[in-house]
C-alpha cells in the first residue's frame, strides 16, 4: 500500500458559479501524493452538491487561494475562496 507525503500537493475546492459576480471558491480538502508518484489520497471536509471538485497546486504558504490564469487576482471572504 502506498503512503502519503507530509504536505498536500494540491488543495481541493468546490467552485460555486454566481451570475453577475466572481465564482466563489470553497476550500474543502487536500490531496496527498503517494510516495511512488502514481496516485493521491484525497481528504475531504465536505462534498460538492454537483459532484465536481477542483484540485489546484497551492500557490505558497501565505496565500492558498487559487489564482486566475489571466489576471492573477484573487481574494478571500469568510474563509472561502473567490476568483
């Protein structure tokens, strides 16, 4: 059985689409790579209603918010992620 690394390699988000506003990114867990590099353990604190989870590499220790590919802008609100 493969074991995991100490730090997550990816963060798990649920993205809530909002009409006329930025999407709302909610951090719901993390993914940990197996030592053999062939898989992940995904630990979730919540599940999405629509079944879709977005995995993103963490940006850095100070800012775990995913960034827009084009603008690079991101903000947080009430512990959830927006983009």
